[in-house]
C-alpha cells in the first residue's frame, strides 16, 4: 500500500494521533531527566544539549522500530531458574529494563544527595561540570530503555494487516518524529521551570526514583519472577502517572501561594 493511499485512510490518522499522544505521555519522564542532566552544563550549552539529546533519542527509537525483529527475540528466555520457592526466566528485555531502573535510582539518589549536602558550596570549590558527550550519552541510553515498552506497544497498536508492513512502519516512524518535535518545542520551557524552582527539581528527582523502582518491578514481571508461588505483577502505569500529576498539582498550588505571599509582602 502506497503512502498516499495510507494518508487518505481515517484509521491511519487515528492510529497516528494515538501513537503521538502515547509517545508524548511516555516521554514526560524523558524531558524531566533531560532537564536535570542538562542543568549540569553551562547555560549557553543547555539548549544545544536538549536538541542533540532529543534528536539522537528520536533516531534511537526509529532504529528500534526498524529492528523490531530483534526486539521480539529479546523477549525470549535466556536463562530459567527453578529453585522450589523461586522461579525466574531472564530475558534480554528484562535485563535492559533492570539496568535502566538501577541506573535511574543511582542518578536520582546521587543528585538528591548533592543538592541536600550542597558539597560545592560547603567546601568553597566551584561546582563540577559534566562533559557534553557524557550528558548526551546518558540521555540517549535512558531514552532507549524508556522506549522499549512504547515501541512494543506501538507495534501492537498499528495493524500490519490494515496498512501493510511498510505502511505500519511509516506511521510509527512519523509518530515518533512528531512526538519528538512537540517535546523539542516545550523542552526549553520545562527545563527552565524545573531549574528555576528547587522544590520542583527535588520533586522531579523523586519522580525519577519512583520510575526507577517501577522499572525494576517491571523487569521482575517480564522475567516472570515468582517467589513462594506469587508472581510479581506489572505496576499499572495509570497509578504512576496519577501520582505524578497529583504531586505536580499540589506543588503548583504551593508555588502560587508562595508568589501571592511575596506580592502581599508577607514572609
């Protein structure tokens, strides 16, 4: 089926809009992580880092879509452990998700420690700056880990029988490109807001800890981890997003109240 014919199909537009929304929603944690990581760079390099990071992340997602057959093989068991009270089937996907969760926990806890202890100010030494390449590498690596679920979900949502193999792939690639363009449009505003409000930055780091723990549980679920006959269940992502949205709402109310007190001259 040709691209022109696919674009005339209402079902193709519906699938495209749905996938764009999915990519944007699942990309919120990427933007938060990107904002915190790029804040380590000099101010004049932060916009460049956001653009390069998101563009490379987009290319990584497209490569994942092109290598969907490899992703399918990652779900096959690599090693199975049966120990009476413990059952575990390790897959390539679960190992990647587990590594991402542990890395996210490490980075988040380290950042919180640095901000609480304020090591640079206490010692009187200048704040350490991370290298541009290291920041970009971490952004891309985390995006690949975050993308595994969204890519597999996208493949399940777009029917090959309706659009053909090339048509379905074109819709998914276009959805990724549009979603990244939207994130590029708002990433600067999100980054400035997060970096200008220490309490929001701490809240964002707490979100990343929550997401890291969720990824570790997700790795156990993908490995069919069963302890004493009870299998680890998947954490419904709706709960995570609701908790994040509710916390952000409370924080926005606190910031608004704080600004109102400052305007009225109250301490």
